[in-house]
């Protein structure tokens, strides 16, 4: 008997920025499993090409890695055009690449601000615009953009073990991303381009690996589901938003946080 609810991207191409590790890697694998060609964008990793090859073999889809710093607008535009020619048509984008700097606010520098905002806000914008430009100019009849925001667009993560420590520029960059999502969704709705965000809670990746063990345990205890997420637990919402099942969803931000924001 045929299953009643199936998402299949049937050879369409999905671009995943930061798709070579962590949450992005699991989203790359999930879209490949759903039949999409996958373009993985990475910044400097040595094994991204091998990661892409492995995904292609495992799921029998086209999969390729593209080295591109998402904060460089010209390079992002050129890379997306190349992907569209090589693996396209691009129909989906997961703008997922993100970084953090953890330091007391009094020690943060302009360089720290620029580092975080040029990836987490400008990088997301550059990627979204590159996809939208293609979709509009090449008449691809729309597409879906999923942005990886964070539950910390709503709350401040407490990262200190004996006194408050935050990642103030990260938290504020994710707050900015929520409004970026809404603004782009509003502007591009007439082109049938949907823009949504997922807002993960704590996820076990390289980004959280350096957290103080005591703080980590305390934070995990605070989550109603009593644990950090595995990166693959972020894929369901992303896949849904990329798919036609979400055809009336745009401008939204969807928590995947184990219930953390209930408290
Ligand atoms: P990781 O630190 O595991 O991976 C970061 C990814 O982003 C890498 O693939 C990296 O590429 C890529 N990247 C970083 N800077 C750039 C750049 N300038 N250009 C292109 N690619 C870049 O991150 P996570 O998987 O933990 O996080 C993914 C997203 O989810 C981020 O936006 C993060 O803020 C968000 N998030 C994470 C949470 C968590 O608890 N982990 C919670 C909430 C949100 P390379 O390997 O080449 O360096």
C-alpha cells in the first residue's frame, strides 16, 4: 500500500549553506534521502567534498560541495548561478551557516560583531537574495527558503557556570534573522517565494561542544524533554517547509526546541 504522506523532491536541487557538518549536514542528508540533488556550501572544511560524494552515493542523487564564504555577496551570486547550471534548477535553499563568539559583553570587540553579523545576518541575506534573483530572473516559478535561526532569537542563552555569560552578538544576530525572514517573505511572496525560519534549541554539534559541562547539564535539565537535540532532529521541520505541503506557510519561525520556551 502506498504511504499516505510522502515528501519527494524528485531531482530538484536544494542548496544547504554550512551543509557539511552539524545541523546542515543532517539536513543535506535528509533532502538527499527525499530525492533532491544537494549543493553543499562550506567555508573552509577539508572534507566537504568527500561528505558530498558520500551523500550522493548513499542516496543515489547528485551531490556536490562548493567552497564559498557566504559573507561575500559577489561570490555567493556566482556560486548559486554555477549550482543552478550544474545541479539545477535550484528549488530550495537552507540558509544555515552560522557562527558564534562567546565572551563577556564588556570584552566584545567591533571585530567580534563584524564576524558574527557578516555570517549570521549578511550571509543569510546574501544566500537568500542569490536564490531569489535566480528564481525571478530565470523564471523558476518560485522556491522555498528555510533559514536556521535559533530559539535564542527569543531568549538569552546562559553559558556561565558561576556568573551570567552570554553570546550577545549571536543572540542579537538571531533576533535580526527573525525580522529578516518576515521582510523577505513579504517582498518575495508575489514571486511565489516562501521564506521561513526554524529555531532550534540546544543541539549537539561543534557549536555546543565547547560548553562548560556543568552549564550543559544544567541547560539540558531545563529542557522539558531533558536533553539536547541530535542534529537529525532538526530535519523534519526543514523538510516540511521546503516541500509543497507548506505551500501556504511563509514569514514564520518554527521552534524545534524540546519545549524549552514553554517555561
Ligand atoms: P557548526 O558549528 O556545526 O557548523 C557551522 C557550519 O557553518 C559549517 O558547515 C561551516 O563551514 C559553516 N560556515 C560558517 N561560516 C561560514 C561562512 N562564512 N561561509 C560558509 N559557510 C560557513 O554549526 P551548527 O550545525 O551547530 O549550527 C548550524 C546553524 O544552526 C547555525 O546557524 C547556528 O547558529 C544554528 N543553531 C545551532 C544551535 C546549536 O545548538 N548547535 C542552536 C540553534 C541554532 P566549515 O565547516 O567549512 O567551517
